C-alpha cells in the first residue's frame, strides 16, 4: 500500500479480509521505516520504504495500490511510481462484503469498499474509490481517479469526469453528467448536469464556486 494515512488503514483491513493476498506493508515518503501503521491480532504491518524503493519490486507476484483518499494526490503518486518503475503492477481491491454485478468493468488500482452495490453495465476507471455503503446503479461511467464518499447513491446512466468526487450521503439523479475535477458537497441532491472545475452543494445542488485541481474539497 502506498500511503499510510487513515484511508490506507481501511484499505489494509479490506485486503486482509479477502484472505487472497499477503499484505507486505506500506510505503510513505514521510515516515520512518519499520513504523507500525496497522495492527491485527496476528501481525503488525509497517513502513517498508519510500516511493523510490518501488524500483526494487519487480516480481510479477508483487502488486500495489495507492491508499490515499484525495483524487489529485492519487494521480500524482501513480505518475511518480510509473516514472520510477514503468512496469509496476497495480491491483484492484473489491471488498468481500460488497455486491458487484458480473458484467461491470473495474480499472486497475481501484477500490470498492464494504457494503457497496454496483449494478450491471457500470465502468470504473483506474484508481477510483467507491466508498463504504455506496450504491452505483446501472450503466454508470466513472473516469480515472474519481471517488465517492460513504453512502453515495447514483441513478442509472450517470457519468463522472476525471478527478471528481461525490460527497458523503449525496444522491445523483438518472442521466446526469458530472464534469472533471468537480466536487459535490455532502448530503446534496444532483438533478442537473455539473460543469468542470466547480463545487456544487445543496438540495437541489447548485454551483457554489470554482475549484482548483489541488483542492482538498
């Protein structure tokens, strides 16, 4: 796992629950090697190095995933890793406690958390996060580096542009297009299309202000 904040710990718990992979540890630029990040009854999971150490992980049995919640930071880290090791392999993690239709597409490096439902025909891009308890209806398209916060609900045929995020407990009506780098504030209801690079909020959601790429909201 690249990153070692709060989101990375939830990701670690999902990986361990799957009982399909061995979690080697965490990589982080700002924490000392061997710092314990996540504990279970059986093992302490530690910092194993910095991002530049990814050059040492060339086995076809080693995979990584970015454990950072902010979309623009995930994109930055992925680009950094791929400059260091262009052949590094990314893995997607789908919680064993989610309900996923058999004919959806999930891009590399993406994460689907516990309690999520994703219905038929939906496509998730690379390095997306569908957070706890979200319901993604049929034929949605989420571009690369997009995310939902917990308990988001989307109707059918929703499109979410690159780097955009739908805030906690928000709902999106059918046939809506959300632009690139757009943030939908928590507990909003989106009933109309949303432009690129804006913050929307409210019931119904309205344009609040413009938004830069590197904003945390």
